């Protein structure tokens, strides 16, 4: 096998590039945003086009409490990541578990709302266009919250076993980017479904 | 200069049992091996998709032919389109990107090697899933086998009522799975280019191939995902009783068209931009001149990416949009021709006054330039909505987009094969077989796709199973089919060349073309770690600087 015969002068100190984890997470967020955009467009396009009831105005209730839960979880994960970057593991774990609790609470809220819609109002994904677009948009978001919670829980377990330190700070920041994104999507979904859509 | 290969004790050279070798290929996370796997899987599907094209052409060879049944014919054109776009063009371009991008930016691998392997296997298994429909597509209902509702699966054809059984499910799932693979690879390419460039490789010094693959990967993130979203909606319709595209419940068939083409048109640019990338590397080397107008090329690429996101509805002029939408999409579509034209002028500017070497890669590149220009011109014709109303859904359209995909993308790919094969295998492809391949393919291509415009103008609709005699289509269709077979022979010559040269080709050495980008500074094929010492660059042509220390490019930056 032939060998490399070319050598380059070794210079250029201070060559710094962005962290690959954050760049990749940004890429994933762009891709996910495009998926959500399509679902949001479908929701808006089909507003008021259902041939049968129930209509959004009749059955939807604004989930203000659970929205506050999810949005404040963005704040707690931000603090958690900041504490980890400074090496304060105890505070990191505390805020991290708080984030999980808030995210879990939000999912519980969604579950409760769906239960109410299905059993009290008979609205399922196949009832009408509203059902189809509502469950798929909110469900897609709920799926992302669930996926985020699985990742957060994994980190929590690793953290409780003492495997998360300042070295993992970059990974944790990438993960918190994802969680912020999930929250930001909820702002859009909330606006579209509960504000504009009623 | 001292030799700087890393000496690894043990068995780099010794041959292993083939099971070990196979195991290594299946479990590899090396970007070069994955790149080759992408390319090989694409060649496999190219053969299958090519056979499907031949079946279509035999069926249309003369009027009232019944070589295959109408049902088989429908699944043939559906599978041909789906295969060629998703399981040939995408993987082969990802393969080259995978192989070349890290080498060109002086990196040792992609940013996420395991994600890379995962993405490849997703795409490949997506292809297998599509073809499993031939066996499993009838499902419990005993109806249908391979997907047969066209590669765009327009609503309501994709709905349960019109494609019973599981054929459309296989189509949906395979595109969803391979779509996730594409997104993974795109993220990987972006992260690699942004975060792993070697010292000195500023974004203004990146080879154009790297630039264009960065733009391509960015487009994949925005363009493939709407398709994935639409496929999820279709699955909800088919399995959960949703009504997204169910017109009986107020759903809209046109919405599916919009979602499909929001993916579909940028997809064309996702495929052609890496081909522009090949041209931008190959033409300068064989013209012995640096690329003309580097910054303008980058700007034009980014410009194409932006504009191409807003042209999709030119595929839908015939559905009856209002005049504002028609005018908007006519204008944007024509606007996309401007940056594309800039590129063509830049390539000609590169060749102008150069000492052009007519090696096989250059022949294919020149073929690309000419044919891509013609394809662009028929594109401009179709962009005018009144003209499109007349010729949409005719063979004129089929001729136009095959001119882009075969005359443009495939010619550029062949150029890339001849150019980088020495790097990938360490052997040169035979020039003699290469010339045969080029001329046979060129003749076959022009026989098929030049002539194909005419039956379109005469009113022959696309996708028809057969036609009446005496409409003036018979002779033309016969010529088209003969051309298709000449192309098939040319492909056989190409495959023979790939195989023979692998064993008997002349040794390539590190830098057979006297080129200027970093991949030619390492051995052919490169060792697993690419570069023993990570290179440092100070201009756009690092190898020129090394070969000409008295007159380096860096002096003029």
C-alpha cells in the first residue's frame, strides 16, 4: 500500500470551529421546523372546512396552566445547563428533575384533554377534518415532548449515577436546545390551535 | 518531506477471510466505505430501475403492443420513477458527498460516523422495503402488488379506496424511512463542513464541491421533510381513518399536490447542485485553470437554493390556480434560470483559453454543459404557464425532465465516476472503454430524449399504456426505444469498465490528474484515517501551493 508523501506546514494556531453537536442539533431543529410547518399549514388550511361537528369553538379549552408548565421548563433547563457548565452538579440535577416534572405535567395535561375530547365530545382522529388535523398536530408535538422526556430521563439516570459532569456540558446544551425548540413549537401550536383556531 | 503515514503494527495488507471482510463492510463507520456502499447500492437500484425503463420502452415500441399488462405497466413507471429519484440519484450523490467532503476539507471522518452508518442503512433498507412490495404488496386483500399510482401518488389514488392492499403502504414507508436517512446524512454533512474543517480552510477557501454540498444538505433539511410530513399524513389517512386527503370528508387533493411539490421541485435542485459541484471540480482541472468566478459561483448556488424553494407550483399549472399564482410561479421559475445561467457562463469562462484535456471525465462534463443548457431551455418554455397548459402531462414534459436527470445529472455522475474512481480504488478506469461508454451513451441519449419531445408536441400523453396506430407516433416511439437500448449497452460497457479496471486498471498513484484539492494529497485509496497529519491550507488550491512553492495561490488572496 502506498504511503502519504505530501506533508503540509503545521501552522495556524487558534483555529476554532463551532461544536459539531450544536451544529447538528441546529440542523435537526431546522428539519423538524419544516415538518411542523407542513402540519400547521394543513391545520390552518382545514380550519372551518369540516363537514360535520364538533367544531374547535365548541370543544377546545385553553390549557393555560399546562402551557405555563411547559414554557417554564425552558427556564429550568436553561438554569440546569448553566449550573452544569459552572460545575455545580447538585443544582444541575435539581433543575433537571424539575424540568422533567414540568414536561411530565404538560403531557398529563394533553392526555387529560384528549380523554375529555374523546369520551365527552366523541372527537377522534377520524371524526372530521378538525379531529384529523388537531390530533396529528398536537400529537406530533406531544410525540416530540415524549422523545425529549426520554432523553431527559436518560440524562437524569446517568446524572444520579454520577456520570454527568462538566465534560458533558456540551451535550447537555445541545439537548437543552432541543427542549427549547419543543417549547417554541408549542407557542406556535398554541397560537394556531387555541387562539387563531377558535 | 518525510513520509508521514502512521505505521500501525499488524495486518493492514494481509487478506482476511471473506466473511471477515464482509463483516467489516457491514459494520463499518468509515465515511469512505459508507460512501462506496451508497454508490454500490445506487448502482444496484440503477440496474433495476433501468430494466423497468426498458420494459416501459418495449411496451411503447409500437402501437397496440401488449408486452406487459396495463397493471404491470403502471407499476413499472411508478417503480421506475420512485427508484431512480430516491434509491439511485439520492444515494449516489450522498455517496460521493460522504466520500469526498471529509477528504476535501482535511478531516479524518464525518462529524458523526455512526449516524452516517445508520443513515446509509436506513436509505438502503428503504429501497429493499419498496421492492419487497412485489412480494408482500397484496397483503390480506389480495389486490395489487407493487405501487402503481405514479411516483407522486396523487390523492385520492393513494387512499385506501383506490389503492387497496399494501402497495401504497410500502411506497409510503420506504420513502419515510429513506427520508429519515437523508435527513441524518444532511445533518452530518452540515456538521462536518461547519465543524471539522482543517486549519486554514476558511469558508472562502472551501472547494466548490464542499460549498455546494453544504447548500444541498441545507436544502435536504427543508425540502425532504415536507415529504416526510405528507407521508405521515397519508399513513394517518390510510391507517387511522384520517381525512387529510379525503375529498368526501372535505379534505383536499390539491393540498397533497402542494405538499408533494414543495418537496418535489427543490428535490430537483438537491440532485443537480451536487452535479454542479462535480462540474466545478472537474472542468477547472481538465482546463488547467482555476475556476472562473468562485464567489459568484457560491452566490449563484445559494441563490438557486432560495429561489427554488418558491417555484413548486409550476408543476400544477393545469389544476386551475388563479392568475396571480400562475404569474408568480411563472416568474420565480424563470428567475431560477438566471443564477443557473451564471453558472454555465462561469464553466465556459473556466474552459475559455484553457489547455483543455479531453479525457473521459471532461467529455462527460462537456456533454453535461450542452445538455443541461437544452434541458434548462425547455424548462423555461414550460415555465410559461400558457405553454404548460398545452404540453403538461405530455411526453414533452417527460423528455424535459429526463433531459435534466439523464443529460444533466447522470452525465455529471459519469464524469465524477471517471474522475474519482482512481482515488477510490487506486486504479484508473480504462480510457478506451470510457470513450466507448461516452459516445454510445451520448448517441443513445440523444436518440431517445431529443426525439421524445416530438410525440409530446404531437399530443402523446405521458403514462399511456398503448396508443392507436396512424397518429404519427409509431416511428418516433420506435426510435426512442432503440435509443434506450443503446443507452443500456453503454451502461453495460460502463459496468464492465468498473469491474475490469478494478482488477486490471493502470495504477493511479496519489494524484493522477495533477489536481489541486486535498483528496489528491493522500494515498489512493486513502487509509482509514485519511491524513496522517491534519493538513493546513492557505489558499483555495492547497496542492497547487505545494507543487508551486515559487508561485502559490496564497500570494494573491
